[in-house]
């Protein structure tokens, strides 16, 4: 299984992005639980894939937050100068 591409995360809508983050966190929790109870077989590589996916999703979320802040600041600056 290859690592996911960040373009896939960027193509998601805001609601889909939040759902994907929640689902990935849930999957990571389940994997940690399986590991702690020794039910996890040879799926250790899934930790890397899920952590990578989660970091991509959270990066896209933060990019969108920063863009919204910049747009708000630009709108405020335009209204003050007008």
C-alpha cells in the first residue's frame, strides 16, 4: 500500500476533511488498542500510513484556516482604507 498523496486531501470539502480526520484518529486508536491487547498481527506498517494520512489532513485543515485568516485581514484592511 502506497502512501496517500496530499492532493487527495486537498480535493476534499471542509466537512469531508473533518470526517476524514475523525475517522483516521479513530483507526489509529483502534490500532493502538489492538497492539496493546496483542491482537495486532503483521499490520504494523499501518501505523505509518495512518499517521502520514493524518498529518496530511491536518496540514490541509491548517492551510485553509490560515487562508481564511488572511482573507479576513485583507477584507478588514480594504474596508478601513476605503
